[in-house]
C-alpha cells in the first residue's frame, strides 16, 4: 500500500513539473534582445578611423565593474601587450586541430606599427584579460590579472 501511494506522489510531482514549450520561436526584429545590446561593445574613433566590436556575454559588465579604469595603463604598455596577445590569438586561430576553434573563431587584424588610439587598445587588452580569465586560457607568459 505504501508503494502505491509513493507511486502516486511521484507521478503527481512529475505531472506538475512538466512545462509545455512554444514550438516555434518568435523573433521580433523591432525589439532587439537586451542581452545582446548590453553585451556588445562598439568603439569607433573619428580621429583614427578604426573600430573595435566585441560581442561577448558578460564582457561589458566585467569591463564596467572589474577592469582597471581608463588611464591606468599607458598606451605604449597596451600596444606592447596587444601585439603579443594578438599574435598568439592568431596562431591559435590558424591551428584549429590543436586549439578549440569555438574560442578562436576569427583572426584579429592588428598591426603594431599602426596607432589605433588609446580606446581601441584599452578595449582589446581588457578583452584579452577577460577572455583568459573566463575561459582559462593563457595567451602569453604574462599572468592575466586585474
């Protein structure tokens, strides 16, 4: 008898916990997804004509709450680190059999001889720090820290 009641309770729990899902997803292009909007960082500079677009869930919040503030690093420091980090990123991008191609989807076109301005270098450097801390990767011998 106890076994019968236990089965009824289990069946009731299962039935009450079931949820029906909408079979087709409704995409409304008039209202952009707020998650995508807040997780896209786009910087363009009229002075340099260069642009950086970073689409990474959580990066914008991390940049605002955890990263060092603008002006903390010199542009020369950022350019030096970015040159090393971009080179290692691109090496990993072009070796998908050894490195996860889902992490290194696109190569980064960065020329260390070009002046991209402080803002582009600042965002790129902080993205590399965020990427390394979030995904447990090491792009250089420098320990990623804040």
